[in-house]
């Protein structure tokens, strides 16, 4: 660090206070906020993080972590966890699956929350004669409990790295650490989509078979698309492992280029099926299964503790251990907003569950 520039900095006496203020917001017992130091600095002084660092005489392209640690003013050390946190956050934002599939994110004040559960039964319309009382159907609201999980990992950095490698180079490796942490969040979300968030399996995804076990054809996908569309779901995404993805992408309906020009007859299908669907490949999905998802109705992410970065110095082996953790979880919004297609099962034995039987809802009792 440029000690001369630091000595004349107008922000040097504020470092500890602003970092503590950020941590206080992140750990607020009622409404924790995942705020970055850059956001706080901009809100407080209206400047960018680059301007803030420049005023302090800090250049992440030149300075090592050790340069910060060895400054006479020990308050500068409060910046180190924030530099590490920013690098981890960049990694967390790189191509996560969960961000594309959730309906929304919600901040909660504790790791155990109560979320709504909707149940619809006997809701089909009835004919009402003149002067007759309109009959009541049943729409019940319930509650279910969701326990969030802490996800975290530690990484050790040697004294040599801290002493001789610049902060921005270390940040590149820490971004990869953030990517790995993000992978854990993806796995937690997919596990919740498959098994639900309830220990008794009551919110698990419906599983249907295929026309001919061990063979996946376009008809098997159409069957799920059409059923979901009939109950008001929009099947906009699919998750599967590598083998399942290859099965789907190898279908003639997806790989064959269509001829130009009109067909002899045109069928205008009014029950909408997707003309495109996002396909996500992930190793958590069982080999024989693919999951069709309505991204607008399937799952919500709950956050109890934003990204927390802590450090521990190990003199015995001359390393500094950095620990990153967050407390989060996922809750199923509508159980029928995702369906698993299992290639090992026969559709005659593994058909849609009763709660996805749309025919009774479409039949008016005259």
C-alpha cells in the first residue's frame, strides 16, 4: 500500500466502522441483508469501490494481502475479509442453475420457517338453477415447516501466497471457490425438487413412466407437457443427467432440421406446449430420470444468513484458513409444477397421481 497516500486519506478512520456496519446488516436477527462493502460505500459517500481503494492507497493489482496486514494502522486489516468476500461472490454469480429455476428469493429471520401449503379439492363448477344457492367447493390453506441448511467450506492459504501473490490474483482462485460453493446450492435445490422439503416425502415430485421402458421417445415428453399445460403449468425447463440429456437431444424432433414452406395441413394446438425449453444438465439427477419444471411455480429460495467469511491463522503450518458459509434452503410452492419422467418405469404402472387428474375439474355437473 502507498503509505503516503494512506496517511492523507479522508476515509482511513472509517474502515473498521463501515465493515462492522456491513456485518451488522448481514447478521440482523430480523432481516439479514446480503450487502457488499461496495454497496455500503456507495450509499454512504456516493463513490465507487475503486475510488475508495485509490483514496486509501490500495491497488489490488500490485498489493499482496501481506501488504495490508503489515500496515501500521491495524484497522486496514478489516478490508481483507471484504476482498475475499467480493471474490467469492463473483464465483457465486457464475452460471448457477438455481437462479434460473426459482420463483423468488425470500429473506427470513431464522433457520426454521413456516411456509404456506395450498390444497384444492372438489373445486369443479356446478350448474346453478334460478334462485338456487351456489354450492361450495373446497380450497384449503395449510402450513408446513421448512428447515434451512448451512452450506460452507474452508480453504487454506500459505504464508508465501499471502506475502508474494497480489490480491487480485488470489481473488481469481477464490472465485473458483465460490463456484464450488454455488454447486452445493444447486445440488440442494435439485434434491428439494426431487424429494420435497418434508421428511415424510409428502411434497416429493410426481414420477411417471414411459411408453416402453428403457426407451425414451418424444411422446413421453409430450405426455407430461400437455398434462402440465392442462392444469395451468408452463413447462419451461428440464433437468437431467448427461445420459438423459443425450437421449433427449438425440430425438429426431430436436435434431432434425425442418423443411421450409407450409405443410399440407396445419394443426393449431390450443393447449400450449413449449416451442422451446431450457435444458440443465446436473449430476444429482438419477440416470434414468428427467424432470420437467414450471419455473414460475415450482420452488422458492429462502435465505436466513448471507455469505459469511471468517479467517483463522494457523501458526503451526504457517497458513491462513478462510471459511465461507451461508444458511439457505428451498421450499416447494406447488407440488404439480414439476414432474419426473422415469425411463425405467412403464406409464401403465406409474401414471400421473390423482392430484394431477384434470378431467374432473373440466367436467361441469349439469
